[in-house]
């Protein structure tokens, strides 16, 4: 597995800009590190912005997008090999509100009314939850099939809930970008690669490596 530092147009909050899964991804224009994920992908704006990761979330089965996407953006997704589903909701920052892998998903209580729809689209069990009392669970953790690194103030109960729902082998607390607890905002992860913000320190990368890289 590769773990690399990167900034996108000078911004180290990579989780706001890209959504990557084990088979399919969505990136904004000129996101120069997309090849390390080795997935099918669509390069597009979402809701007329480059904040692709802020507005989208998903897994290998499907990537969820808000109904604020434009017709042209939807056309680009339809022309790609990305399987996507449009969610109608007032809470359009889906990347902030959903933490998912290929085994399960944890969503913010803000999306509770869409729980069954999300479950059907992602084809995994979905639970409502928070991390360290942060409702925007997508900002508070990075996850792949093996492990997760979550907000440094998360309780043991938070960690066990995430570990159980997402069926993980390992989980730990941590930070990125020299101390930010919002690891989901500062990194993008799959089973094959993890991108962290350029300011992320060696010890922070070491903890991600120990927790999320499958040694088998």
C-alpha cells in the first residue's frame, strides 16, 4: 500500500476534494494523484464546485451524490464507469455525513430519514452514529476494509461501534496535518492507497500505516 502526502491547489484538506473507493472514484479537475488509487474514476465538478469529497460518499458498490449536481455533472457521471445514486436531501454535504466501506456505513442523524435509501444504494448495513460527539462522521475518520483512524477525542464506545458496523480488524485514534482531529477531512483512503495532507507528520503517517495497512 502507498501512503503519500499531497496538497490540492495548495489545500491540505484532501477529504473535501476527492472520494475514492476500492473500485471507483470521483475527483475534481487537475487532481494529480488520482492514479495511485488504481480505480475507474470520473473527473468532474460537483454542485459547480471542486469540493467533490464534501458532497459525495460511498463504497465500491455505489457513490452517493446530492441532487444539487448540475445536468452536465450528472451527464459526466453517466458517461463514466462510476455507479452513482442521487440522494434528495437538504443536507447535501454527504461526504461530511457518511462514513462507509464495503462492509457497512455510519451516517449522521441528519440523514436518518434517508437511511433505507442509503442502505439499498450502498448494499451494506447502515447505522446512525457520531464520533467524539461530532455528527459529521465523514470528517471524523478515514476507513478502508482493514481499519480506521478516528477523531482523537473518540471514546472507546465510539471506536467499538465503528469497528463493529464497518467490520474492521483494527481501529485507533489519530490526527493529520500536524494535529487536526478531523482525519476524514485531511485524507482519502482505499485498500490500495492513502493520500494525506502535505502537512501530515511522520508519526501521524505511522499511526495510519499501523492501523490501516493489512500485513497479511
